[in-house]
């Protein structure tokens, strides 16, 4: 039976990056009132992300945008048809970055969130009797939708679903058998561009935020069009929303 792989070439990835950058500028601007037009204030049942605790024990109206800081840990692996690149062993790392969120409607607690982060991915395994590990370090842009469900005063659960785009900025392949190291993104190893699906759930209490998620890579990060390689990464973050 033939096996088929979903593959994104470099031109498709560049097009997605351009579209994402446009969305990052257009969406915040569309949330602002037009010149010469007075937009009525939000209704009392609005669901702002940035909220303040009122004297009567309920949420009071806040802004419909927020910025946040994130840092945490990642546990990743790479599944490949190429035995030399099949790093199914888990590789740990860290990530750090910032996000910005925009409430898409005053009438629903749905937010669009994007930003920029540095995240360490990779994998490890063995080829023959030789052990190897490799690091894949990326600058990553999330593109997700969040639904904010208030469960208690100043506390909310925030499931999210969307995607991510990333560009490799560094990393090494370590061949313990030959005691040699190579750049992860050089020669015939890995391509720099990656993209896929992001799913997870967050929780907030006042300004404190925590989340757990998973990145499922859909792009073929191998430079070989016959042997596909895909990232997979669990992450857990803590941070602050302002």
C-alpha cells in the first residue's frame, strides 16, 4: 500500500507567513472604531479577557485586548521515514515569548491570539548501534482561537485551537557513535520552515495564566521529498496577562 504525506514546500510556507503577518495587522485595526463613527459601548454581558474584580463579587468591564508573557517547558519528538532522522525519543527544552489577544466580538468570549516565541524542539534515537540526538530550535508564531469560560470570580478556563508557523534558527545533530556534531538545518538534514495544528487548554486567575498544549506538525521538515519527517511537541507554560 502506498503511503502519502502532507507536504508544505518553502513557497507555500512563505505565503502562509505573509498571510499571517497581514492578519496580525488587520485584525487589531478592525477592532478599532472608524473615524467619524461612534461605536456604542459593549453590553453588560461582554466577556473581556482583561477583567477586574468588582465590589459585588462579579466581573466588571475591561479592555477587549490583552498582551501576555509566556515561558515554560517542551517535550518533543520527530517521526520520520528516514531511519537516520527518526528521532522518536523525547527531547526536552524550554520556550519563552509574548502574545497579544483581541476579542473578536463583544457578544461572545472568543479571542484571536498570536505572538512570537522561541521554542526548543528535537528528538533522539539510534541508527544501527549508534545513538544520536538533535535539537531543532525555532522562532514560532501561534495563530489560535480561544474561548473564555468564566468558572469563578476572576477565574476562567480557556480552551484553544488553531495553528502555528515556525522558522528554524539553530540546533545541532550529535552523532555519539562517530563523536561528531552537525548543524540541524544544513546539507540534507532538516528544512527550516514548519507549520501545523495547535490544540490545548489554558486557565487564568486574575493576571496569572497557565496552559498545556500540543503542536502537531503537518509540514514535511525533511529536505527529502520521499521520506517525510514531522514534529510533535507537548508544552506547558505559565505567564502573565496585562
